[in-house]
C-alpha cells in the first residue's frame, strides 16, 4: 500500500535516487515529518523510523538502522565511499595511477540500494523487526581488478568517440571484472537484510546491477 514518507538528511545522490524510487513505487513524499506514516533520516543527525548511516557510526535511536557502505552513485558526490570510485576514475582518465589500497570493498549500485530501502519502507512495520541491517554488495572487489576494468572501458570509450578502433581493439573482448567469491577474510554479514527482504515479499538481497554497468555509468557521468 502506498504511504506518505518524509526523507531528511544530506541532499546527495543517494537521497535523490531514493526519493525518485519511492515516488515511482507510489509513495507520497511530504515535507512535514508529522504528516508522514514513515520517516527516513539519511545520516546520523536525528531519529526516525528508518536511519541510513555509515558503518561504525554512532547509531541513532531509530527503529530500523541501515548501515550502508561502498555505494556507486553516478553524479552522486563523495558520500557512502562513492568518492573513492570517483577518484579512481578521474585519475585514470587523467592518465595518472590511482593511489594503491589494500582494502577489499563490497561495491553495490545505488539503484539496488534504493530498491531494497523502498521495499523495507513501504512494507507493513510489523513485518520488519527493529534493529541494525548491514547493506553493501555481496561480492568482494580488489582495487586492482576494478581499476583494470576502468582502464579497459575508458580506452574503449575513447576509441569510440575518436573513431580510432582497430581490428585488434574491436576483436578484443574485455575480461570480466573479477570479484572475490570465497577468499575474503571478513565478509559483511548480510543475512538479516536478506531475510527481511524475503519476509517483505522479495527474493532477498541479490543486487542486480553489474559492476561493468556501474563503471560505465560512472565514466559517462564524469565527462
């Protein structure tokens, strides 16, 4: 059933994508939180029915707290680790080498994120247990695998716009980006999120937007 929803917090790419997704789902966005059936706070500045915060931040006193990280947000600023991806792409486009990082990241596209938050938001409250829910991608990514793919996609983009493809470049198929499936030491626990999305009538937490599509969107938004 459509609901009235109040969204507050930073006006970044995540909030814009969430509000657009809520409206497409039939929700009514209201400016007055007192008129809303559900309130969503982006950031840890206040309390609400649903709070979306970075991991390890001080959790607000909200019913549902979503700890979110590693989100790819084309045209979306630098929040939620999107700035890391933006820096990699800007340096590769500029012919520079990105600063090395050993951290394994669990990238996820913002469209998958707002789809899941909308499902939780518009479900009946009694179906969603209060508590913390970790949200990020399911697959771990090494920096070098992602930046290698960015280089390949950027070169192909350049060849296309400059009409500089050769037989070799057209016949060469980029190798798939290589996510880590099993050899990750500290994989985020996404079981609570998966279970609550199933209880909400969905298929659980299965992000659909591929890394390659996300990277192409980021490259396109950088130009």
